[in-house]
């Protein structure tokens, strides 16, 4: 593959997947990746958090099948408010002492008109639910054959689906938007 950079249209991505260019094991580069969440309080005030500890990896089969896992340490949430972060780590929310990781296990990738859809399951607090993420995929490579795959996706999550129902006075939204920027390099 020649030196390249940028989001791939589905036909180009399909060619790289089924042509074997991306086949093999991939590992997440945590220093270049981020997972953020955004929820509204009182319907007006956004609370934005970032997880500081992310791990992951995956494989692309010779036939183009994609499998992988992203995990965040629930205790690594940072909203820039220590009191709120302590509460988010408690049994009212993530219960990070009992359930240290939040995990997305990808079991497939389908190409769509404007990108890709990553399918899999999300596990939070011992509850596992199916989740599909609309994603933009870009491949960055050089003449020497070194590549990185970047995946940018977001999804709305209803926290009640995972048993997170604490809501003092009904002021906190039950839904949150999770934004993922995942950068994978060859393992």
C-alpha cells in the first residue's frame, strides 16, 4: 500500500480487508486513543468525562473478518471534579471496586454507505448488552508497510440498561454519549 492518510470509503476499506493487507493481529495504542463520555445534568449542563486507562486489541482474518476488544478501567474516569469522580466510581454508578473494567467486544464490521458499523457487546457492571457503533475508519501507512488503523465512533447509551439508575431528584440524564477514538498498530 502506498503512503496514505485519511478516511476510507467503504469500497477501499473492503479491498484492504479482503485483500489481506490488514490481516493479522493489532494492538491499541493507548497514548493515541481516547474514550470519552458526555451526559447532561438538569437538561442543560454537559458533564464530560475521559477514561485515562484504555487497553485493547484485535485481529483481522484473511477473509476480512474483524474481532477485537476495547476495555477501560472504570476507576480511571476523570470529569475534572474529584468529588463527582469519586461518586461515579461508587456503587451508585460504575461500582469500580466490584466491576473494574468496562468492555466492548467487537464481533464484526459491516461496511455502510458512509463508513462502517462495528457490532459487538458492551459489558458494564456485570450486565452485557448488544451494541452497534457507526464508525469512520482511516488507514495511515508509509512506504515501508507500517500501518495504523484509526476508528472514530460514537453511541448513545442508556445507563439504566446496565443497572445504573441512581438519579437524585431526576436531574441527571439516563443517557450518555460515548465517543471513541481508537488507534491500532500491528502487534
